[in-house]
């Protein structure tokens, strides 16, 4: 019997980047149903567990210093690829792009394609990846939405955990993600992708009072301090704080229980969209056309600024103004949240 062909998909970015690869993974599966699809990635990789288009997940370690990591990864993956019947490698992100390209070339992989998420191009990143997947697998299909699979057992475990933390099942649950990836690197300056903390403190108490909701706070351990400041402004008994207390699978299960999720452009934003949770997404410096939410039924409202969008990372570091957040007002976010909660 002939050995199964292997497709290697590489995404070493963060959570949102990995969620945006799922349309490409489904495109590969449709075009090559008998092939083995392997995904290599970093710490968010478990979010793809139980996905029907994935056969194997391979976590990529990151030893230091950087030059040693580059050399070890190139050598390790060249050996791995040489032992597989690998038909193609799809590199989805710009991190360590040369490592994977060089390893695949030395291993004799016949087809190597890549898509760097670097600057807005007018097409959504997931659609560009899907086009490459179609080219690899030789099929022609419409890009599917992003999709993440959460099991009933995971939802039940999340429900029990939230109950222990004070969740009242008779009240609606609004999830919010205050921080962004910049905070998780230990920086003291807040990312310009964030919505100002003062506006969160103004929004949530009124939302809780009007709709009798509880607020589920998510975030990394490094973001917990910023989250605590907003939690303190919430009415008594309204906050359920999971910041710094979950892995990606537990986070997905908790988000799937929400009646509404409010967040800036973050990984949990893509996660909520892929889980088909109603979403209010706040965009300041990034482009929703390029990296906006792509869920199964597009149940989202995008709040964005027309000031100088999109903004490059270099310009963000130099900018001393707040034009991109000045018109992202509490009133605009509140109206969007009200429309979803009223519909529910």
C-alpha cells in the first residue's frame, strides 16, 4: 500500500493567527481527503484539537538564544520532512519564515508556499491562505468560515468552573477581553490595539444594570493586573474573572458559553467568531478587512475608526496621538452591545 501523502502547515504566530488558518486546513482536506495534514505551531496549538481537518499537531519549541533556535529548528525539521512523504509545505506566518523554507528545500519538498501577515492588502488573511491551500490540493472551493471545535464535555467542565467562581445561570453572560498580545510580553506600555481602560470601566456597570448580566473577564497572566482594575469597577457579584487562569481549550469552552463577547482585535476575538458567539469587535490601528472576524454566520458588529486606519507597527511606535481611539466611544460600543442583547 502506498504511503499517505503529508501536507505540513506551519503557523508559529499567536492564537488569532492560528484560528485564521482553519479555512485553509478545510480547503486542504476537501482537495485531498486521504492525505495526512500536520500542523506545526507554538503554544496556542491545542486550540486545533478535535478539528476534523487535522491529523496531527506538532508543537515547536523555542530554545534561546535566537541563533541556536534557528539552527536547531532548521536541522530538526529537515530531518523530519525527509522521513515523510511530504507533498507540500504551507507557511502561514512571517515568524522564522526562512527556517521553514530552508528546511523544506533541503528535504526536497516539491511545493513550498507561504503567506506573510505583514501589511494590509485588501484581502482577508484567511482568504489568502485558503487560495494557497486550493493551489496545493488542486481543488476549487469557496473559502469556508473559521471553525473551532469544542466538545460537550469541555463546555460542561467550563460551566461547572464558572459556577464555582460565582456564575449565576439565570443571568446572561457577556465576555470581555481587555488586554492584547503586547501585554503578554511583559511590556509596561499598553498596546494601541487596546480600548482605553477608562472606557471599559464606564461601559460595563451600565451594561450590567440595564440587562442584568454578568461579565466574564478573560486574559493572560501578564494581563491580569490590567483586568483587575476593570473588575474592581464592575458591580458587586457581576464579575467572573478568568484572566490568567485558563489554557486555550478552557478559554474556548468558556467563550462558547457567552451570550455576547466584546473585545479589541485579539486572539479571543477570532476565537469567539469561530465559535459563532455574537461579537462586538473594536478596531483601532488594525484593519478589519485584513484581519477581521470570520465566523460561520457573521454574527458580529465591528466598531472602527476612520482616522488613519490601518496603521503600521512602525507608525504605532512613533505616534503620540490618539486619533484612532478618539471616536471609539462608549456610546458606540454600548449601542452595538444593546442590539445583540436585545436580540437574544
